[in-house]
């Protein structure tokens, strides 16, 4: 039964209370193998349906055939949006070994019977975060994870559709020789006995037998007598079984249709607005009016949130704590000195200083050390001692390239000292250019310019 918004909020809180979260799980590769297996099964079944059609075709099959290209595009999009290195940074559930946001999306779709509604999902996430706060990365990856859960649920339901498709094909293959003739009692019994000898009858095959042979009178009594040997049911129970199967087929059609429709809804939804509502870090920054966070462009806001995430991952502390401490330090500086003072004072009065500037980060880590020891940060040390690090790396690289280039030119031959001096002098100019180029490329890659 599909839950209403109030019931969904209750379910979200219960899920949050049951979740035992760890930073990462050692067996993440199995998760992607299962997803790839589901996609291959959907593609193979869609190709099979497009080539062969049986008499008792199901409506759920049409949903798959008509939308398989769209499903493939969505699967490729989610793999691009959620590469393995990003996927491994997600918090996991300890017992299940799945990402927390996967469990959230799966639980939501379970209680909505595959129907995705943006507003109800926002309320569901709000209720969840009343108990357990989501990270910035989790909030950002919800669309990709929702696509993944929808595709996996679609593959799970299509397995049931495929079983019924194969049952219909099997029954049809057995009964095809008797369509244009008047079969005898012995011929029908022999065909049915041969069918059972290869594989035991499933409930779906029994229903398809009854459905195909309903038009065969009086031979239908032969089939009923034969079924009474293999099925523990009477005449009325067979009819009830056929009715239950029709109801289940209709349920599969609705579920598959809702899942495909939900996949389209996720693809059309502009997620950034929902992300802003869901991200607790973004909310903390926006509550501080003097920080100017709301007036920044999206890329600058992303930069601040990402820096909070990096510091939180390094210290294994909540992101909300890092963001709030940066805000508090900026506010304390703002109260102690005029906001329109010198340039240095003005910089210290903004939380971005404590997240991006090396001196500000050191002050933030010193403040956080009262909560947890921050340890050594190589990247921060390099930024705090930029010129010594630059000179040392340039000198080491220059010396290494000089040694390598000189031995490469001489090929191990022996020369007089004066000859070695000439060789080194000649090599110094091009090698110095190589060293400068490599060091500057490393600086640009490791420490890009960031403007707010």
C-alpha cells in the first residue's frame, strides 16, 4: 500500500534510527557488479522481446521495450556522475554493506510502490535529517543514486515478468501441435507428462495451461484430471489461481510503469534547488547574513562546501561542526573589530578565510584541536611555507634532471673535469626550463587559483 506523506516521515525517522553508519565499506566493488548484471539482464530481455513475441504478452513488457534506450542512457549518466572514487567516499551501512543514500532511496520507493514525487521525497529527507544529518556529497548524489535504485528495482520486477513470459512460451510450445487437430486423451497426457519430466510445473505454468486450454472442451476435463495429480487443488481453486495471477500481472504492470515514469521524473527535476534545501552546511552558511554566502555564485558556494567536506573527512568530524566553527570564528572577529577596518581585518571577519586561506585554516584547526587532534596536514604545510617549498622542489628537481641528462648524453663515457664543467654549463639552461615548467605545472594542478 502506498504511504502518505505523514507515514513516509515516520518511516524516514525509523530508518534513521536503525542505521549504523561507517565511513566506508571494503566490498564496494560487488555493488557495481550487481548493477551491471541487472542492466545486462534488462538489455537482454528487451532484445529478446523485440525479436520474439508470445500470444500471452504482458503490458509490462511494452514498458521495457519502449523505454530500454532511455534506461541505458540513464545508466550511463549515473556512472559518469558517480564514479568509483566518489562512490567509495559515501557513508555505508555496516550490516548491509550498501551506501546510506541507497538504503534511503530504496526505502522510499518501497513505501511509495515505485512512485517518485519530488515534494514527498523532500519531506522524507527532511524527516530523516531530524535524526541523522546527511553529508554534502550524499545530498548532491541523490539523483544518481535514485536512478540506480529505480533501475535495480525495475530489473527485479522484470525478472517476474520474464518468468511468466518463459512459462507462457513453454506451455505454448507444448500445445502448438494440437491447435489444428483434435487431440486424443493419450496424446495430451503424453505431451503434458513430457513437459513435467523436464521441469516441475510452477504456479505461472499451471495458470497458463488453464488459460490456453479453456477453449478446449471437452478435452479441458482431461487437463483438469491431469492437473489434479500434480497440483493439490480442486476445480474452483484453479480458477482462483488464474484470478490471482491476473491480479499479480496487473500489479507488475503498474509497478513497472511507475518505475519508468519515476526515472523520467528524476531526469527532469532540477536538483540544485532541492540540494540547497537539504544541505545542512549550505543552510548554516546562509543563516549568517554578513558572510555574503548568499550573494556568491554557485561555483564559489560549491568551493566553500567542498572545503568543509575535505576538512571534515580529514578530521573525521561532522561537516556541520566545521561550518559552524568557521562562522563562529568570523563572528567573533566581527564583534571585536569594525567590519570596515583594514583589509586584513575584513578578511578575518569572513568564514571563507578560515576555509581557504592557509593561516585561517591553521587557526580553524587550532580551534578544532580542542575537540579532536588534527594531526599533520602536508598540503597545508606546503601552503604555509610556500617559498621554501617552491625553492626546495625546484632545486631537487633541477639536480635530478641535471644528473639524468648528463648521464644520458655521455652514455657512461669518461671525461676530464673541465669537460664535465662544460657539459653541465650547457645543460643548465634547458634543464632549468624543464624544472620550472614541471614545478609550475604541479602548482597549477595541485593548487589552482580560486576566486570568490
